[in-house]
C-alpha cells in the first residue's frame, strides 16, 4: 500500500477563471498603452542576478546560488545612468514566505521611472494610471503624521514609546522597538482605516528610517520623500523621490544587511554595478512600483489575488 500523500485531483486546473485571465490581459494592455502614449520606453532586465538589494523585511528566493529578482529597481537604475530616459517594466518578481490573500511568492510587478520629475509629479501620474484601469474615484492625501493622528489619535513623531505601546493590539509582542510599533500600528489600525475613507489614499512623508532608496526631507522632523497609494485600504503602489547619492545608498544597504544579521537572516551580496551606476550619475528622478496582481484583483472586484493567477503557489 502506497504511503504517498494524496493529491487533490482538481489542482491541475487554473485558479483563475476565463474572466480572470481576460482581466489580466486587458490590464497589461492598458498599462502598456498608458505608457506608450507618454513615450515611456518598455525595457526588460534580468530576473536572475548574482547580487541583491538587502532589505531587512524582504527575503529573496535563490536558484543554484543566484538570486531571483525581488524588484528590477537596481537594474533599471543602471539603465537610467546609461541615459535610457523614461522607462517602465512589467516583470515577474519573487519573495520568499509571502503567500496569502494579497501575496504570492511569484508575482507581477510594474516599475517605472521618470527622469527630471519630483515626487508630486509621479503621484499625479500614478493616480491617473490607476484610474485608467479602475475608473474615476476620489483621492485623499495624508501625511504619515496626519494619518496617525486621524486614525490612532497619536503623533508618530511626538508620542512617547509608552503611548504607542498602549495603542497596540493586545496580542502584540511586549518588546517591540519604536519603529516596529509604528509599523504594526500602520498595518493594524491606519491602513484598515483607509477603507472608510473611500477611493484612493496617498500616504506621504514616512519616517526617515523607512526611506530605503528614497531621498530624505531634512524636516524637522526628517521624513522620507516617499508615497504609498492605497485603493479601498489595499496597498497598491510604492513610490520614491529616488536617492542618487552613491555613498549614502551604500551605507543604507550595509545597514540593511546589519539588521538582517541581527534578525538571524543571511547577509546579501550588494550589487557593485548598481553602486557604480550611482557613482557615474543617475538623473534626478522619481520612480514607483505597482503590484499588478492586486490591481487586476481590484479591477475584477475579486477578494483574493489567486483569482487573477493561472497557477498560484499551491498549484505551481
């Protein structure tokens, strides 16, 4: 008698129904048409790389010692440094241990860069793109501080650690650091509050500790020149006024690797060609990344991105 595990005989079938596959095709066509009208060049960059962009919260998948891309950002910035002009890319991205209603380890990402633009220019274009797919809707803008004051009653830059800890859900770990408490309050209280706002929400001026590859406004208080766009409470886009200082970027990547080490995660090999491109000089620009599967899900009125995927994680 075989001890082999039973396999669901229907898992060979795609998760997405024909209308889901059709919605994906329409959305991809609409994105390409949107950028073609604006003379933004479509590019392709490698999915496999010897290097990575260390981030304490993002873990890449590996294949025979190579890293599967978590984002095309570093490669696209090398193109910008070489004089590509405005560019966009629709690509597959991979992130370990991300699976759920809004996550799949393999997903489709749209990323684009506009040389010469400020963050507010990109925010305007981003809302235009999303409305092109989802239809007209109201847009509300909150700074990070204003959103916290509105939904938690606390100022994230002025509240004491004890005040933040009191506002956390009862099930929260007792030893969270300040930024960890802010992250948790953002996901557990502020972001759900965006569902009551209706339409799109633009969240701007994050704490400087969450700048990643964005420039920092010195303030006071110092804040990241970064925005996130939410639709009906679902995070859809992350945009930056891009950091162009090679030395500062190298320090941030080194710090991210240090944080990974403290969390018991392996350090990741920083891309020297990316840093060389920054040294050579990339133009002042703004760039954004958009989760295409989530966009399709919203366009369909679906509740799970699996409804947009032919073969999600459990059927791959």
